[in-house]
C-alpha cells in the first residue's frame, strides 16, 4: 500500500475520531502539518492574501488531469468550479477538507451537484503526478478531478487563487517533506468570479447550505 493511501486512510481515521467526539471544527487547530496550524490550514503566515481580506480570487490556469489532458479555467463551460488546493501526502488537513466536500455534495440535490465541477489541485507537483492526483481525488468523490502540472503551472494557478504553500523539510521522516498550505475551498461562478468560499473546519452542513444558496439562487449561465 502506498504512503499516499496510508495517508488517506490515516486522515480519514482521524476525521472519524474527531467527528465522533464533536471536535470537527477544531481539527485545524489540533493537528496541523507544521508547527502550528492556522485557522485556514497548515501554519499559513499572517498577511497572506485571502478572500476575507478582499483579495481577488481566481483567474486563468493551465493544469493537467489524470489522463494527461490539459485543463484550464475554460474547460467546464457553464459549470461552477469548487476548487481546493492541497497535496496527496497531506496527513490530516486535506483529507478532512475533501471529506467535508464529499459530505456536503452528498447533501445536495443531484440537479445542483450537476452544476458543479469539483477540482483538487496539488501544490506538490514534484510528487503528485497525474495518476496520483486522479487516484487520490477518486477516494473522495466520483466527480472530483485531480489536477497537477509543472511546478510553474501549479505556482501560477496557486497565485491566481492567492493560495499560499511552502515546503517544510522533515529530515527524520521517510516522506522527506510536508507542505504548509492554505486550506480554503473556493466556489467559482461560471463567469470566473468568486461566488463563495469555505474555511477549513466549516462543517459539511455549512458548506452544503452555502453551495445550495448559490446554486439555487442563480442559473448555470
Ligand atoms: Ni493539506
């Protein structure tokens, strides 16, 4: 079993335990990758641009899906994009965020889910090759598409979304390094504007309500 799969299973086990004891919203504080976890993810420094701060989120990107096909912001015309940046070796935060996404989508009417294309974009393109992100995304939701690219392509996509990520060396770990990264889930309207966003730790019910409010309130055009 690959370390990546072990990571998923371990992360989900943590999610199950934490949800069972009612601590889901606090997960980000309890178990970060780095020395201390920030509310939005893994030790994201103060001052990083965020939607809370009014930063403009979104823009053009060019990435690669699991089949090696190029995917851009124009690849899903008429669709809302539900975008999350992370990495497949993430021990805790990413599995939690993606499990929350899955549970939220499960609560929605299929007609609303049909309006949404969920995307998982790795911030670890050196380890996460196309087949890796595809396999990882498939653990969480059948519609979730995993995307990677060259380090330059990933950096450009992350910059468009104001996503912070930074490598944290782990010399004593077989994994070699972890990544601190923003952990916000973005809902982009078909016109490319930010329609809503969800913080790490927002419960699935809150994400479902937020998605429903946007998806029921406007058409897909
Ligand atoms: Ni992560």
